[in-house]
């Protein structure tokens, strides 16, 4: 008569080890080792890439797009209407160029031609009687207007990233310390 052994086979042990390794690797990928500084850099990179995408979309679709910065958020706008009767509206239907809210603890400042501008909240924009306008426009010919510099800064530390164009009109992300 054959005796049944109790225990695990080598194949079962390898399967369990593989599952644990996969779960551990997913946990390590989701950890933020850089802390707030890494979050700040990622937000700066996201904004840079979205601005590049908006410029490309404006060119390829032959339409004028803009970006409206608010206190703690930004959104993309579309110029609709005829040449004489046009207005800026929120860009809808594009999941990539949707409204973005910055994480808690990150401050957004915008400079136009070196002059800081006062950012309003989205609630103030909604209550305002003046038409909605972007601070930066992406023209269908591939140009950006005006000369805008965006700074994202951690409120609890003296760390910031600046997004601005270089002499070749390439958007650069520059890390700064205050």
C-alpha cells in the first residue's frame, strides 16, 4: 500500500514565491521614496508634457487652445466661434487635457514676461462677469503666446521647479531652491 506524504510540491512552492515577488514589486513601485520633492518634480513634468501636448493638438487640429491657471489648479480652454465673435470655453471631451488640481502643499505661481500675475480661484472665475481668458495661448501655427514662466513650489520647504522656454522655444523644467 502506498503512503500519502503531507507537504508541498516544489511547483506549489515556486508558485507561492512568484506571487509574493509580484506583490512585493508592485508595492515598491507605488512607494514614493522621494517624498514631496519627487511629487513636485512629477507635477512639473506632467504640466510640461501637457503643455507640449496642447501645442501639438493646436497645430494638428488647426485650432487655438489655451491654459488657464488658477490658485491650485489649471485647465485647458478652446477658442470657439467666428473671428469676430469668439470666446474661450473649457475644453471638454479630451481626457488628457482635462482640469488638473495640484496636490496639497504645492503652490502655483505664474509670470508673464517676468511679471508675476495674481491667480484667481475657479469660484472667482465662475462669478466674474468678464469673459474667461487663458494666460497662455497655443496657436494653430505652433507658437505659444505670451512668454510665460510657471513655478511650482512646496509650501513647507524651500524647493521649487520652474517651467519656462529656452532660447530654442523648448519647454524646460528647472529645479530651484529658495
